[in-house]
C-alpha cells in the first residue's frame, strides 16, 4: 500500500531538485545559458536527481516527514545535500568531461537546494501550527505553561504542538535553573522561575499548567503545587521516573496531582541482580495476593522472570482482578490461582505439595485496628495461626526463603491487631535456624492508598462534600507508596540470609491532619472554610504515633540506604509456643480483656 504523503514529498523533492539546478545555471551564466551547456545539463538532470534522491532516502530524510522538525533534521539536510553534491562532482571528474559542466553551478545548487529543501521540510510543520491563526480560529486553544524545561518538558511541548486534537498551545516554560532563564527552547521562551507562575498565569492568560519534573522530590512538588493552586489555573503532573516505563514521557501520562506526589520520595536504587537471584526461574507463592501489598508484589515479581507464580487469597474478587492483570502483563507466565484460607491447613498443604514453592511471601493478614479490637478471635486465627500454618508448611516442604510482611503496629503494641502481628514475628524468630528455610521479617508502616486506609477514606468524604474526619489533631503516621514498599520488600528478601528483621526507612512521620488539609487543597478547596475537618477521638487500641523499633532492638545500617536491620533479642521459644497454643484454644466468644491477659505474657505493652 502506497503512502500518499511520502509520494507527495518525493515529487516535491524532485521538482525542487530540477528548479534548483536550472536556477543555479541561470545564476552562473547571468540568465543566458549557452546552448551546449544547456543540452549537457538536460542530459544529466535524471542522474543528478537520482543521486540526490538516493542519498536523502538512505539518510532517512523522508522518514517522519510530517513530524516536528528538530536540529537533527536540519543537520541531516545539510549532510545529505553535501554528500550528494560531492558525489555529483566526483562523477563528473572521473566519468565525464569535467570541463563540460560548470563546477561553480553545483556549489550554487548546493546552497539553493539545501535552503529550499529545509523550507519544504519545515513548511508543513509551520502551517500546521499556525493555520488556525491565519484563519482566525486560534482563540479556542487552551493556553498551557510547562514547569520544567528539561527533556520531559520538551517532550510534552513537542507532543502538544504536534497533536491538533489536544486544542492546546504551549505559551512557554518556567524553570528554576537560572542558566535557562530567557533562553528559547523549541522556539519557546523560558519565561521565569516557578515563583513567577502567578504573574505569568495572569499576564499570559494561562489556563493549564503541566508540572514536568519527574526527578522532583515530594517537597518540591508540594511547593510548586501550592504556587500553581494560588495562581488559579488548573495544574497537572507527569509521574516520577519510577512510574514511567523506559523513561518515555507523553501527554497521556499527564494526570492530576495526587497526595502521593506531595509525599513522594527519591527514586529507589535497587540491586536487581540480588533480587533476580532468588526469584528468577523459581516458583513463588504469595499469600494475600489480592490485597494492596500482595497484588503489587505479584506485579513486580513478574519483572524477574519466575518459573511460576502461585497467587492465593480468600477474597475471590480481588484475586480475579489481579490474575487478569498478571495474564495481560505476561501472557506466557505460569500463574496458578487459589481461593484458599491460610487457616485451612489441609488446603494449604495441598497447594504446597502440588507446587513445591521455593519462595513464600506471606502478605495475608487482618490489618484494621478498630475492627480487630472487636474481633480478637479472628485476628488470632488469621494473623497468628495463619502465619504458623504457612511457615510450618514452608519448613516441611523445604522452601528456600520465607518472607513475613509485618507492620509498625507490631512495635510496642497497645491493640489486638498489633499484638497478633508481634506474636507472629516472635513465632518466626523462634523457628528460625531449625530448618533449611531462611525466615526473614520485613516491617514497615502505612502505605498510601491501600485498601481501607486513610487516603481512600478521605477521597470518599471529599466526594460527599466533607467533613474529613481525623481521630486526633496530633496523630501521626509513617507513609510510603505501595510500589516503593514492595520494591524494598523484594530487595530485603534478596539481602536476607535468615533470621533478619528488616526495617524499611519510612522517612519522617506525617500528621494526619496535614494530610487531610493537603487533600482538600488538591481538590481546589480551602480546609476549614470550603471543607471542614473534625476530630472524632482516638479509636480503641489506637496510638497517637507509631514506632518501627522496640527499645531493645536498636537498628543498624545495611548495604541499602533505605533498609535497616534490627538487633533482635532471642525470644523464649517455649513461652512463645505456649502462648500461641493457649490463644488457639480459646473459644470464639472470649472477651477481649481475657485475650489480652494471655498475650501480655509475651507482649508487655498491651493495655
């Protein structure tokens, strides 16, 4: 099938070639070409055109004819024209009577032809960008300001220019690099710094701002977002480098600024070979695969080419969705899906016996503090007994690595949920070293946007017009994004040799009330005036702040800057086993206070 645009381009190219050489002869002979020279020229025009066409074609001049013009295109035109001119002169010198063709005419032709071809190359682009102005139809276009004049911002600018359907025009850039101020990039001025945004928005009638700085920290994004918000213009962002596949940036990646961006951290440096070493070619079992953390573990593990992935969860709908995502991502991957309860020993035993997993990542757990305070029996059965079932079977079937996903709520717990997770940790520590399985614990705080966490709750409250509810004005929590948490979990798994309790660097704790205020502002509203924030009081078992370490643990650095290792005391295994046996025998209607009495034998901080 012929490409009509390319055919038109070739025809115009040939016409310019004919006109250029003829006009060069006219200039050379002062508009009176001698008859003999004219005959020789006509005879050689097909050869001249053929040489030029082949050179330009070989150097990809006709590829992407209708796309934007870059410096590369200009250099390509000059190079192609110079090579074709030299080839023509060489032909005349070696294969033809050198003196029957005026050499200076070909020098003139090189200059004229190069200029004409460049005009031809750039004219479609100029017309496409300016035809609406010529026709007086430019007023409907959305005026866009791009924050960041680096490669990401330039890619966005090019795409906006080249996509008429966006109905947008880039007015210019702002950039905080003083060396870029007043420069012209892609023909667009760097108008000022981010502090100048409100003035630029007003003076240039900006309707939308795109923040195109994928390397920016959460602190920078927060500052720029606040400036954009005060300017009154709509503002959007491109994701950070960690979310951009292959570093590619396009207008489709532009989205609304989210709370994750404001609390975001620097990109994580991973030792990919260390992770790949224990995952590639292995059979991996993930419990709680339908949850926020479990599903992200599934997604990230596929990158390391496991032999098979076994995804297990008691909830069928989340499991259904993550299975579909995984099969779409990697259709040739062996994926085995099980709806199963980790408390059902015979069912889990069947899965272990059938697949013989080499790595187990145990993410299944009940996590909601107030809910577990009301249902302590279920918390014990799931978080303690479920962990015991999966870890015991890992020992029996010779699993190489077992990674327990734990929580900061296991540190000095004052509630049932935290206590069950701490006892699960103690059990794993107690069985470490008694088999070939390397048991590893990874502990971290809250993840942004996980199911049932504060961010989705605030979003729902905002949809209803508020108010946003916060338990206490001083309550603080550690936060990290789900992808970041999982990356570090996988890295810790690669680092662990058995017996370690790894702690993930959660950064600085965040006040929940500040989080609520930022989410209101991201909705272009003002806290306490447009949307109120009310304080409901701490819930049963809830603490004002969370910790990542027990007092006796301490912590030391590892080879990874964001992963620490706790200095653990050796638990009294017999006591741990006795407490677990006692807890597993209690009736389902046992009072919470009675449950806590038993737990206090190994968890002293329970109230």
